[in-house]
């Protein structure tokens, strides 16, 4: 099955944009006219699939603003933030998975729902962003009228790359832990244990270290101290959002 990664949520407009440009271009965000700001998961979008009960094709990349928009209406192409005109399709024909009453697709550790179609600008946007500071719903910013997006149609449930990994650096009297592939801005619990010459194994006392990954699901610079002669060091980082573990060891 063919797919493309590097599709990301823009924290400013709440739309999905392609973040894989080799020159580092980020398209155009309607919020401020600058490039999109990536946050959250790295979505992996399927392409070149026929329409079915749970699949809607004809989602395309707009070469001007970098958003994913629906190109299945032959009469209009939505509104692009770059110039206020219609989107310009380029590249693959993407197919988005969606849930239905008779064939539901639940959220999971590798799928996120609440991605919706906006009938004003034709983009796909996330309809579950955190509330605004005043407590009102956050629907992002639509290129059509600079108001919030309007959710219409299917609830798309999109796959994302969640493959937590950790790297350990032996610093003699302590260990440095870094990680990637965790839920962005989530919580990671890091536990460890090791053996000393007396046979004592540290069972993580005090309690496990907790850290918040950045917008790309990475963290670094986490350290814990070792007793003299420590061997068989085992480290486990648990993503509390997905319950997935990443394990590492030193001095085995």
C-alpha cells in the first residue's frame, strides 16, 4: 500500500499541511501569512485507493498553501490562503479513512479522529483542538472568511507514525536519556533499574521521571545518577498517551 508521511497539524490554522518540502518551505497560513507551524503527530496518508465504505479519495496537495484539500467537486476548488483564489492540486491522489455507523474506525495509539472537511475553504482541519483562553471552541482559521472552520461530512480517522525510541548515553556516574516518536506535548514516564556489586537492584526509587516531549515528539537531556559499579542498566520510557514502551540498556 502506497502512502506519504510528513503531513502535520498547523497549530495556527488547525488545518493539515505537508511538512516534507526538501527546501524547508512551510506553505502559507491564513492566520498570519507566514509558514505553517507543525505540532502533534506525523500523519501517514494513503494514496491511490478507490472509493469504498470507509475511504474517500480525491484529497490533494495544494502547491500554493501546502494544505490538503478536497478536489472532488468539479465546480469549485475551495479557497487558498496564498492568493484568495482556488487551490491548485499537485501530486498524489490521497484517500482518507473515515468512520461510518455500520463500519466504525475507533481512535487508537496509531490513529486520530475528528479530522473534518470545511465547506468554506475545502481543507481538512482538526475539530478537537483545545479550547481558546476564553473557553470558546477552537475551530482554527478558514481562508474563506478568516473565521473558524465549519465541520461537515465524514469524521476522518487518520493514521500517524508512533514508534517510540530511546537513546542512552553512558556518562560514567549517570545516564542521559533522549527519545523520539512519542506523543507530542504528551507525557513520558521514564523508569530504570540496575545492579550494583552488592547485588542490589535499584527499582526506581524515587518514582519514575516524567518528561514532556516537544511538538515533534522528542525529548533530550534527561539524566539519572548511578551508584558505583552499576551494571545491567535497564531503562524503559512509557508513553502515557498510547501505553507504548521504548526500552534501552547499558553495561549488560
